[in-house]
C-alpha cells in the first residue's frame, strides 16, 4: 500500500499543469465511464432478465399490428405543409367551387375529389382518323353506361352508372370534355356527308358558337401551315386547323355527396380501370393509360408491397455476413451467433417501435422503408464495436468484469453517436419542418433509434454475457459443446482438429509465471500494444489516458514494446483485423501512398462540387411511386404528348375592381398577353366593340349590358360560371365581386421549372398591381416553396450537429476532435449530395431523408476513429493512426460489408422511391467508408492534433504500478479460484 504512493503522486503531478477545461473533461469522463462500468456490471449480473424482457415486450407490442393503417392523403405528405398555394387554393374553392361550373371543366385545374382519366394513344395514324375516332367514341359510350353494383351481393344491391355519379351541368346533363362534343360533330358530319367542321388547336369553336380550349385534351398535334404545309408536333396556333393528333385525354368527373357515394365513386374508379384494361385487350391498335384520384396513393404505397421480399433477402444476406464477420479461426473465441443476435436486436427494436406507432394511431407510408437501414447502420456499428472491445479485454478476468470494461470503453462513444442521431432526426421532426413526410419519417426514426440503443444495452449485452460464459467454459462458439484439450485432439482426424481448434490458457502459462505482468501480457490479444491494469476504476481513468477513448483497461507504453507488429498469437486474430494490422495500416500510412490519397480527396471534392452545382429539385410526386404503374405510365404519356402547353392556370380577381375603367382593362389585358386565354373580359370587350359600344362606360351601363345582353347570348352563356355578382342597394346594378380568367402558357420540356418561374413572376406582379388577383393550379401546391421546404430540415439538422459538437467540445470532447468530426460530416454530406446528383437523383423528400440520416451514419464511422487517435499520448502520429484503425477501423469495415449486402436486394425493387433510397444510402456508405478508412488516416498523419510526448512517470513510479497490479491480480485470481 505504501509502495504505491510514488505512482499515485506521479499521476497527480500529470494533472497539475493541465488547463481547467481538460480537467473538467477528465472529471466528466471519469464519472461517465464509472457509471457505464456500473451499468455493465449490473447487466452482466442479470443477463436473463435483460435478454427476455425485450423479447417479451416486442411480442406484446407486435400484436398491435391489427391497428395497422396506411396514409391515404399523399398530398399532405409530399407537398409543403404551410404554403401560400394552399391558402390560395382554399380561397379559390370558397369562391368558385367545382359544382359551380355548369358548362365546362378543365381537368388539370378543376378536379373534384373523385375522377377517372385516360390518355388514348395510337400505335399508328391519328386519333382523329375515322376508325380510331369511332373506337374512341365507342369507348366513351361504354364508360358512360358502365354499371357499378353496391353492395356487390345481397338483396339491397343497386346499380350505379356514370350518369348518376357525374357532375351535372345547367341542363342536368353530365359535364363531359369539349373534345367529345367536337368528335361527335365530326362523326355526325361524316355520316350525313356534310362538310366536316374544322378542328382548331388549342382553342376551337363548337357548333353552338362557344370557344373551347382543347390543348389539354388533344396531344401530339400537327397543324396545317399558312400555305397548306404541315407544322411540327405541338406547333399549332390559334386559328390553324388540326391535321393529326397522336393522343387524346378524357376526364370523367364524379361527385361524392357523402360516405356512401364516396364508396360508390371509389368502386366506379376500380371498374373504370378494369374496363379500360379489357377494352385495350380488344383493341390493340390503341394504347390506354388510365389514372384516377386514388392512383397516386395506391402506386405510392405499392413500393412497400414490392419491397417485402427484398427486405427479407436483405435481412438474410446481412445476417450471413454478420456471422462471418464475427467468426475467427479459434472456435472458442469465435462468436458467429453474436452477429445474428445483433441483427435480432435491431429487428426486435424495430418491432417494438412499430407496435408503439400502431398503438398511438400513426399511419404508415412508403418513406418508412429507409428507417430499417438507419437502425441497421447504427446498431451494427455499436455491436461490432462492443465485440472488438470484448476481444481486447483480459481473458482471465471474470465475465462480469469483462462486460463492465466493454461498457466503460464503448458506451460513451456509442451514446455520443446516438445523441447525434437523435439531434439530427429530432430537429428535422420539429414543427420547423414544412414537409410532412420528412417530419413523420424523422419522428419515427428517432423513436426506432432510441429503442435500438436501449436494446443494445440490454438484449445484445446480455447475449454478450452468455457467449462470454461459453468462452470461459471453452465451449465451441457455434455448436456450444466443450472443446477437448490438445492432447485429446491429437488422435482426431484433421478436419475435426481444424473445426475444434482453440488455444487453452495453460498453453501460455507453461513458459510464463502463473501470476504477474508476463501472464497478463500473454493473455491479452493485443499485448504487443498495451500494458494492462486490472482495477476497473483506475485502469480506465481519464487521468491516465488523456481523453480515455482508446481501449478499455489499457495504458500504452510504446517504449517498452519494440515489436510493434509481432502478434504472439496470430491464430487468434480476426481475418479483417489481421489484414488491417499487417497490411492495410502500413500501406495507408506509407509516405509514398499519402500523395495519392490526397489527390483522390481532391478528385472527390471536385466531382462533388460539379454535382452540387447541378442540384435540381424533384417536386413531381410521380418520381416517388413504383415503376410500371398506372401513375408512371400516365405521367410518361402526358409528358410526351401534352408538354406543349402548361396546365390551365386560374387567374382569380378576388376583390371588386373597376372593370369599366379603361386603365384597368388595359392592365388586365396586358397581364394575359402572351398566354392562350379563355377570358370573359376580353370576349365582353370584343362584344362591345362589335356592337359599336364604348368599352369605357359608367358602372351601371357596363354591368347592365354584361348581365342582360352578353351573358344571355348562347356562345357566351358559359362565362356566367366565371363571374360572381354582389348585390348593392335596391334598384342598383350589382357589382362584379370576383371573377376568373383561364390562362395557358406555351412550355418546353422543362415544364415544372417553367411553371415555377411563372408562379414567382405572376406573384411578384400581383404585389404591385392595382387589381388584387391571385393565380392557382393544383400543381402549385407541390411547387410553392418546395426547395425551401425540402432543404430546410437538412440545413437545420446540419447546424444542430455542428452546434452540439461545438458545445460538447467545452466539456466532453476535445476541441480538435469536434472540429475534425464536424469537417468530416460536412465533407461526407457534400460528397453524397454531389454524387447523387451526378447519379440522376433529384432533391426530393426521399433523398433529403437519406441525407439527414447520412449525418448520423458518418458520425458512427468516423467518430470513434478520431477519438481513438486524439486520445493517444506520446509516440508518432503514424503509430496512433494504425492503432485507431485496428481498434475502430475494423468495426467500420465490418459494418460497411453487412450494410452494403443489405442494400443490394433493395436496389432490385422496381420502384423510383427505392431506387432513390438505394443510391443515396450506397453513396452514404461509400463516402463514410472513404473518409474513415482512407482520407482521415492519411490526413491525421500530418495535420493536428499533434502527438508530443507527455511527462512520463519515472521508472520507480512504473515499478510501483506494476507491483500494485501484481497485488490486484493475486487477490482477484484467488477470489476467482475461491468462487469456482
């Protein structure tokens, strides 16, 4: 006891010159490590409870899947939650509801809750050819008369047809598309051998004199030129006849007046798709691409159905490789079942999280497919780190002591990386996030990561205890039977000796003393690198370790071990550990390799920057649905044949305006200039001019002529749907309280980008105009502030991580470690964002979810390596880089192997959503592995922090510490013998 005083005084002397911040970190580390040491001992003392409780809890909560519900409102998921477009849409619905329109509807602007839509294309020829025209009208008649029986069986069944479900016009007749009326006129003229009316594009005139816009109903149009020549596809202008058209779009509007009618309309949509499929089989010359109000929801959720089997294959492949990664040549120290149990722990935590979600009434959507991979990356790395730390403990220690040492060494880092996960996901799940899909995903992932962390502390740790007892009893790591001693194995066949190979402790004791330092060195797998102290609270004391992040129960004295790379027991080493120790560590730190690694990093940054400058937003919901579905085929046909013009844009004047004023008239006509337009104001002004009346009249005369003359003309009667009158006093003409004009813009292939620019331009114009107006189209809900809504969660999460690292550097982590980790996260994020753009991935909600999870994944991989390097004192940078690679690079490599194998089956799923998920997660794993295994080991050899030798204790102090170790060893070994 007295002999240990010089050693203790030497330790206190090393604490004196250190600054207060470092002392505070040491005190916090000592407290945290002691707490985790006590927690590990407690778990090891009650392994049955901690192994069975998570299993029972998962089974109980898993029974709640009877409450499983799927999200049905896809717009609320994929569109920005708070946007001006939604407010404008509510205002438009209050002023001009769908059932107010009694003459015509525009399918891409005024779409009711339920509808059926089909694009008809021709393999050859034009849809206006007599054969195809007759066939299309026959299809229209069949759809019009198609019955739906509700309920399907029973006495009280009723047949509902489209005429009962449709939206009626002012004559109580179903509203149909104007192109059907035009085609019926053409068919009637052909049958009666009369002059066929000229069909113009994009605005044509019907037989009743009404002008109708058919640009969204007729596609792939070739028009006649001014001299009789043929114009190219989609180049027709107002006044030119249509020569041919490759596609036709029909929309059937339904009304849902209650719960029963909504169910009937839903069944009518299903019958509509079935009828089209049957009709397409009978007429192979036509291509039919249907779409209904439920197509987007069904096809979006269909990705989850397609991913069921690939996810099971991912689980199986990951389990096999996890078992192989935990396997060693030594059959006793090999722990293949731990790899499978780690995967079981992650699966149980996912089942528990799903049960909690079911009990709380949460709905599921296909974006949740990324949550298992967030849990997998985090959980596998924690399990491999624990196993790596277990192999560095002394084998002659009791299992409880070894588990406590593992907790003391690993759990501080694992808890820190879990906090980073929760910080990034938590802030993205906050009300600051304007994208509902991102918020729900991050909230669910945060719950799953928390439960996974708890199960790693309980279930997996108890499994580690059980396998530790198997190892203590010299039982086979796979078959759990006791391994014979070498003298009994000599008489067995070669295959049996290979299968049952192990190293008994008494083999090492034949040449070493039974107790002492030499024995402890022979029992330590990495004895060439470490000097072991057995007391649990002094061995891992931060005062003796600097930061205390390197290895459990170790203090490095490099000057006492000159054989740095000589492994006394090479047969006990893991295959990957042996490769890193003997080959990769020396190669990556070689002086001649470093310039090439730095050059590779510059190439990495260059390509990342090239992709970063080309980032595009993916606001199209069809990019997140399963492939070869109705939504994708319909969207593809629409982009091919109907991309010449934008969707119909509603120009709504929502306040009373002096329409009779000449300056107001000029302003409104100027706003609509350059558009294809259906404008009551322009038609009315032309009407006044044709009747030799002034367009600048007093308010009473202007309104009186509008109501009693213009709107009563048959060709202008449909404009009554576009004007709302407000009564004034008795005997006075009412005011025009609100009105609307329909605009259509000429577009190119980049239709959505042009619509976004048009939206911003007209909104800026509305701020300075004397007339209060707004513009709206249902697609604006997805376009409005989409870039900000998608990127803000990622930006907030990144800032939160950097803030957390900066705050933790004051008391928990060394500042240089925080700086290096922050730079690594930024570099990984930058690379993933750039490379995914080069790979054809747009910035949509799914890719942003992957980018948010990439922050935690890269912190898992690079954080322990940086802490292990920074905690080393003395010796060279290269030496500590190799040590950090051996201790923390190998778990990162094992995680990368299993994680990549789990991703491969997902890449084969025929879904745009899973393709985005696969590409982003693959890039995340690749960029994180590059930084952990290549960039950081190279850069740390010549960049801070430095490795200046500290004040080492005198030889007497070292000798006294060794004497204390021998006394502790003697006491502990006697205790173990007494216990046995």
